[in-house]
């Protein structure tokens, strides 16, 4: 049969209708996967990342599909599923609906005209940005990944709080020791979450394989030393017995002895002071005054417990030196 232009146009129209129906089903499945929190099950950061990986498409295409799946009006979806709208027009109508434009006014406009209306509406009446935060543990449980979005006002408040806390953490710290700004932001977030003068209670348990777990998560020796230094320990055997790290009275005594400043040589910080065990409790270090020293939050959490430095036990009490992991002196305790 000889192809004519009329036949070509008719077949193309049939294929477009089939494509529209397939797109409607695709959007329906994406919405269902989104409701099941598919990204967090499969280890993706966002729904768009999961969609791009699953459909083998570009991230930009995946973002548009996810946005449409989340915001498509019912009447637009019905027309798409019936093959009355193309996939591109359904996407455009969804964007217009999200911008507050009545979809019924758009029929007859070219897609470029719909896009122009959306841009003008967003320019004249900016859509408020909602906030969300996702805290996702890594598959090996070695750390956490945070991602999300904040509106303008929320972002300004959080940014100012993080910068102020980062400045406090760096107060008195030698410039050569200070981390990058991004690392400081992370430290400031943890510092704010911990709050001031709060003592955490960690549940320590040794499972059948002999692995130590803290609050149900497999822990390394460094994790155990950190947790047992900064908080109180509760046995994971169900007995509820708690062994306190440093009592408030003892903490006040140590801070007074160390003149309410960090004892690391060269540091004059008086911000977020904490009491640290020179010989870690996890290695048998006691809660005796001679085994305790005052450290600022930065040297305690970042330098010692994160980077693995140790306090030189032979250094003067008021001018403590730090040893890198490869130069730890003395028996393990």
C-alpha cells in the first residue's frame, strides 16, 4: 500500500495517543513508587535519581516526570490516559496548574504560549518554596547522608544559626587547625543538635557474633570511645543499668581546675567546653580527675574522636599536646 501524507498523519496520531496512554501509566507507577519511598529502599538520594536510574533517562527528564507525577491535576491525567493530550502538553498543563493558572484557559494555546504564561506568573507571584529534610543512613551504616530544601526564610534562619555556631566553635582555635567551611557547617549542625550541657545515654550491646553495637548500629572502636566519653552507658541486656560518664559536680571541678579553657597547647577557646578522658573509657580509663582534661568542642569531637588524635599523657596538664593516630604513646589501658 502506497504511503500518503494522510495515512502518515493518521498513523502518527495513533502512535501519539498510544504514547499518551503509556505516559499516563508511567506517571501512575511513579506516583505509587514515590508513595512507597522507593529512593530510600534502593539507596538513591532523590526520587528523580531513582527514576533516572530505573528508566535509564537523563536526570532532567526524570525531574520533569516526577514533578508531573506529583502535581498532575485529575482532569489532565484523565485526558492524558484517554489519549486526548500529548505527554508534553500534560507536562505543560501540570506546570501551569502548579503556578496557579486554571487549566481550562489553556486549550488552544501553543505549548510555547503555556510556558510563557507560567514564567510570567512565577515572576509576578513567586510560589513559596516548602521545606523538607531527608536523613538517610548509608548502606554500610558507616555514616549518614543529608539532603533537602528550605524556603528563603527558613534557609536564612538556618544559615545564620550555622554560621554563628561555626564561629563559636572556631573561637580561639589556631587558624592552621581550622577545617574547611563545609566541614565547619557539618560540625555546627551536630553541635546545635546536641545542645548545650546535654549528656546523651547510649545503649551498648555485644551481639552473638561479638560485634559491639551502639543503639542497635554496629560500631567501631572509635565510635565506642566517642560514645562512652561524651555520654552515659546503658547496658543492652535489658537490665536498664546505667553507668554515668562524668557527674555534673565532677565536671564543674575539672573545668575550675583547668581555668575554664581548652587545655590543648595553643588553644585559648572557652566555647563549648567538655570533659575528655585521656585514657578512653572503652580502654579501661577511669572517671578519676587525673584521667580527665578540658577540651573545647572542636578539639574534642573533631580532632580527637573524628580524626583519631590522642592526648599525650606525658604533656603538662595545662598545655596538652595532641598525637596523630600513628604516634599514640603508652599502653592502650
